[in-house]
């Protein structure tokens, strides 16, 4: 990179770019080498980041983000990028007016009257009074986690099925604690027990397992979705498919002191 890269990306002056390069050279003198032919600074062979981390997953996530066009070009620090492909998924409708109304209700701790089109009542939307508490994603779609005053319990509502937020009201009844949301579970997974040992080792390395196990911490309210996405709903006494690389070993409730995020 050179000064013009900094001035164009960050929209700063040339003198400021020079100061920033000098400051970085003081902080990490072994990271930059000036190439007089290119008239640019290049990374040394022993380059070690001092601001970003070396997490490969973060880099790949940003590549995916750029490929999907989820943000503006100047919001990414990746310069040259290799070709990337993503599997397409059907677009789930989310009404921005509905989303904004729900966020405002959460901020003010208010209930909302909504028209909701469920799979049971798909012909006409039904009116529900909800106390919205949080949002959750199951990997494919967004849910609203809310206390439903119609059924008197916390439930998940698909955001795209909320037709309209009719109005905002004070909660008609006291809202209880959402115990499923506040309870955390460790889902312990392992390689398919019927694989040969060397094949198990491949799976263990791939999923960063230790002693044949890896832990995935999730809220109890999200447990169903996690198991469904990873195909962990294997029934006891049923044979395990050869294509099932990982299996559920056990579920462990996390004690409250460790559950705080």
C-alpha cells in the first residue's frame, strides 16, 4: 500500500497518511518494507498483525459478506480477493416497518398488537398481543422471541409472517421470566461412532475436537433449531447413516454463573 491508498480509502489528507504510516512503522517496525520500484510499502515475510487477528474464519466471513454484497466496498479492509461462491437461499421477507416497530417496543418495554399469519392460520392473519424480547436466527430465517398473551407463554414468531404491527400498548399482564432463553446448554458432539479410527480423526481435526468431543453452547430456546440444522435428531436404536459425520453425544445444562455472556 501507499499513501494514496490511505487517502482514498479513509478520505484523509496526504500529510495525515504520512503520519499514520510513520506511526505504524514505529508500532510494528518489522511488518513493513518499502519497495522503491513499486513506490509502496509491502508486508514483510515475518508480518504479524497488531490490530486485526489471524482468525481464518473472520477472513472467510468477510469474503462471503463481500461476495453477497451485504455492505459497501469501503467497509471491508480486504484488497485483492480470490473467487468466492455461495449457495443461494430463498429470500425470506422481512418488513422493515414491522422490524422498526418491534425494536422500538423492545426499547420501551411495551407490548404490541400484531397480525400474524401462522402455518395453522395461513388463510387469514390472526391478531396477537406480544411482548417482544429478542431476535434469533436459526441459520435460515429470523425469529422474534416474544411472550404471547394469547397463549400465555414465550414463543418464536417468524418475522416474515408478521403482516403488520397494529399498535403499541402497555403489557396487559406481568411478563414472566423467559427461562428457556436464559438457560444455556452445551451440545456435545463427536464423530460418527461407526467410522474407522482414521476417518474419525479426520472429523475430529475438522471440527477442532478434543478427546473426540466438541462443545457448542446455545440457549435452550435455540436447541431445537441447532439440532435440526446439524441433523442431530438421531433416534436411539436407529442406525446412523454413513453420511452423518457428527452425532450428538449428550446435552449438558450450563450452571448459571457460566451462562452469562
